[in-house]
C-alpha cells in the first residue's frame, strides 16, 4: 500500500527549483518527487557501497599503482 510523506518548511528557492525541474521533464512536482525518491531509495548507502567495493579483488597490485603514479609524476627532483 502506498505511503504518504509530508515535508515541511521547504525554502522558496528549493521549491522553485523543484517546480522548474519537474516542468522540464513534463511532470507535476509530486510525480517528480515520487520518481526521485524511488531513484534515491534504489541507490546503495555509502556504507553499503563501501562494503561491496572492499570485497572486490583488485586487478592491480600496490606496486603497479605506485609505478603508474611515478610514470605520471615524472622523475623525482634531486
């Protein structure tokens, strides 16, 4: 069953920006916000994303990374 969310005390400039963005895609503000909240809810949280990326095996070693950085930076000054 759908739920209702009410947000109070939205600044005028924020609301005006939402009106503009909704109009750009041919939607009402409530429909635009429904789509944006669905998109936001589908994204992982920062913590979830970090946990997933920590589990990925790295294709390059630390040595490879440092070597590539040295190539980009050039020779160290003496």
